[in-house]
């Protein structure tokens, strides 16, 4: 006879009666260590009693398996995990090897494919939780492959850089060699990170700090009671368990960027990783200005005032010459990079074009925007259910007369529901058309093709390819879409993989989804 109990004290206890007295005694105690968790709601035996499944207050599932050699020993197993609140933003890394997401559950999470030698199937798992924050997360941008900047419901932008322990474990789990992953000196990187008591900033931990803390604990019991260093380096060959994710996969915070007057709402980084653009919630023009930051000095480069209300999304053109912004004030603005000093690598942006009364199309909030891969056109999507492609749709002989004249280059597309996310693929369809994914408030994702028009037909029409069905769609609003820049499926280097494109989406239904689309069928 055995009894299993779960508690808000972060433990699951296995009880059995004593043979002599009949009193039920604790046999095994397992559970969560560290982190800002609130314990367990429920637990369950597997049918044969060899495994225990428990679910925690924050939605995490835990699995323990009884070892065959020692019946009183239970080891944690790999389990599926994910956000437990609205996922606000998601991005692919530059090489398309992992995705990083942020959500209203106050966490930043990294998901990657797990390659096993004994199993050809590639499965996706959470491999790190680089930021566990005190505020709801809103946006994220990667400034380098292993560096990101995130914004939350606070006035500060925070910059994080991967520690050595993450890069080594990522290499082991994904099957990518360390030489391919990291070109710099691994010795210079911190081993990991921890959050000090009552703090919000992840503090870097170097190899010397770990051994020093262990010696201090041996000397003093009081240091155990008030210790701040929970990080313990671990060498993983499989995705980490929930315990490791909670305390051993944080990234050190390397910078804080101050300058906004209200909560951060959106952030973007140019493709060369030199400039960050950020914007905060705003009800007045003075707060709605976009701030540009340098990633080399981490100082403000420029403030771009134009919009009257919150800037909802920004996007740099693939060639980094333009910055596009859309706003709650139903307008878009286009900023051009001007190099005043040829030796100065920091660009200064000036207003190039903006929504005019004669070309205003959207009648509600513009939620989203993106660029076509050739940097000649951009797409906007609005709450008014409309999506439009913009560009310089002028005859060649008139182009020099008015460079700033941007007009709709496509008919206004009515998708039937509020447009909340748009992304254009870097890979063209087989007929040379742009592939554009559109996410809506009801959770559906639609794929369209569009090809630039000519003098006879300046406004070429949209061509709808496919729409997600009920089982594939999000159940609530699609918050963000992004195509993988490389052709093929992440984690699979086969010839068959090259016919696929991958699209990642996140939604208010707490889900992150990865879609594989056969590009030859479009």
C-alpha cells in the first residue's frame, strides 16, 4: 500500500505504512527546488506505479521514474513544458537553430530541437529559461545569436548574454559542434547566472565564485540560510528538467537601458545587430517617440518623435536602410538611415515617408508590419481587418522627382477578422511571388502569395494559398509570426528537409506553434 500527496510546500511525498506500528511514514520526498514557484496542485501514479506525474501551480509538468537498481530512488525525466500565460513575442535566432519567446507569465524561454543518436525523430523541448522576471514580458529582439534585449511592463530595457554552461549544453542537445556555435573565447564567458535575494537582475557567476561559495557554506551555517547563489553548473545530454530550468539556466544581465517614460511595448533590432529601436506605451506625442540605441556603447543614438499614441510594432528593412513603425494612431512612419560621417558606423535616421490623408487606408489601430525580403515593399495589418502592401509604385521616369511618395501597391485585402500579426518569408514561392503569413484575432493563420505589378497592372492581386484549420489554429489572438530565415526544418539536415519552410507563431492561448510548409506546393 502506498499513498501519494502533493502540497504547496513544493514537495510530493510518497507514504507507506510501517509493518510493526501501522503508522504511515514518509518514504520518499521529491519536488521543486528554488525559483519563484508555488508548489504542486496534484500528483498521479502511472498504472504500474513506476512513475509519478505532478503538475505545479504555474502549469509545469514534472515526471519522476523509479530506478530499477534502487526502489527508493526516483530520478526526474524529460517532460514537455511551456508558457502558462499569454505569449507576447517570439523570434528565431539568426541561424534558425532555436526560438526564444516571452510572455505574460513573466518568463523568457528558449525552445530547440533535441537530436538523439538512437532515435531519428527530432522533438522540440524547452532548453533554457534565461529570464524569470517580476513584470509581465512584452517584447524581445536578438542583437546577436546568443544575446537578446527584452522589454516588460517597466520602463527599462534589459540585455542578456548567454553563459558558457548554456552554449555547452545547447551544443550537446542539438548536436551542433561548439566550433560552429561560438567563435569567441569560451573562457571569458561567465559560467551561469543567479538572481540575488529581492532582486530583478540576473547576476553573472564565474567559475571561481562557485567553489568559493561552497567553501563559505562549509564554514558557516548562516550562509546557507541567506545564500544567494543557487546556480549549479550541469552537463546535459538531454533537455533539462523543470528543476534545472528554474535555477540553472538563467542568462547574466549585461546592460540596462533607461530612457522611456512608460512601460516598454515593442523593440526591434536591425539585421547587422548594431542598432536597437524601442517604444513604450503612450497617450501623448512626447512619450510615443521611438528611441534608437547603439549595441556597441549601449547609449541612446536618437529619439524619433512622430506618432501621437503607442507605437505597436517596428521593423527594420532587410538591407537596414529603413525603419518602419506602426501605431495606435492608425498611421505608419518610414525612417531612412543617413550616414552623416562615413567613418561613423552609427546611422542617424530621418523621416522619409508617413501616412498622408490622400493614402490613408486603415481606420483602426495598426497592429503589425513587416518587409518583403527585397526591402522594396512593406506590409501593414490593422484591427479594421485590412492588410495592405506599400511601396514606390511609380513609373521609372518619375521616381527621382518624388522619392518619398509611398503608395499602396496591392488592393486592400479584407481577411475577415482583425489582423494582429504579419510576416513575409525570406524565401520566394516557386513562381517568384512573396509568401506572406497573416495572423488574426480569432487565432487563424492565412498564407498568401503576392507578386509586384507592372505598368499595365500596377495593383497586382493577392493569391490565397492556405488557411489553418481548427486543430492547427490558436484558440485566441495570434500575437506574433516569424518565418525561419533558412530553408529546411530546424534540427534536420536531410535533403528532404530542404523543401520545407518553417513558421513560428505565438498567441494569447499560451501556445507557441511551429508550422512546416511545403514551399513546392505554394
